[in-house]
C-alpha cells in the first residue's frame, strides 16, 4: 500500500505479552508516522484494524504504557476480530 500523504491519518500499535495485565501502546502517530506504523504492520503480516475512534483514544496513552481500564472492552473486541481473522482459513 503506497503512503497516502494524509496528515489526518492516525495509527496506534499495541503489544500484549503473557504476564501483562493489559496491552501496551508501543507506537502512535499521525501523517507519515502513522503510514510507517501501518507499513510495518503489513510487512510483519499483522492485520490492521481501522477504528478512528479507538485510535484517537489510544493516542492519548503514552508509548510503553498500559491501556487504561476504560479501553479494555474496545480493545478486547478488536482482539476477538483479530483472532477470527487469523483463524478464518482453518
């Protein structure tokens, strides 16, 4: 996917490791940074879920910080979607 050169484009990346009590925001940004985050995800074979409302909220969380409890349900719904996408072909 070529970059869209859209300064309004936003992206956030999450990571979850066993033993963590919640996912961690590992990257977030807008414009060129957002495009780089999305490109890295595609290169790594990671599905990209588009939810402007959730991204807006995740961008308020500092990098390397756990998501707040208020976002648990929304992120859980994305994880359910991701699980379904990964297991669709099984």
